[in-house]
C-alpha cells in the first residue's frame, strides 16, 4: 500500500495453531507447544526493490508514478 509510510499500523491476523501442529489430521505437537501463525507478514518498504506482477516487474517508484494505469 503506497499510501502507508510504514506497516506499523497494520494488524496481522493470526491463523489457527492447529494448521501448524497437525499433518493430514494427525496432531504432531503437544498441548503446550507455542505457536505463532501469522496470515501474512509486512516487509519494510526500504527492503523492496521490485514488485512482480502479471504485467511485469516494477520498482516502487514506477508504481508510485502510476506506470500501471
């Protein structure tokens, strides 16, 4: 999101721990196994050099200037 200077205000939703603690329905952890299962992560903008789309590879500056419009 080019309108956000940082991702600090983005709430990261968490997925159920069971997604990581079972394989094919077989529980492989223990009841007290600590799990953090984020649905996505937020990459700091200064680490992004290219954004890959179905229309090509673009720098953040390209997208900010509306190259895809």
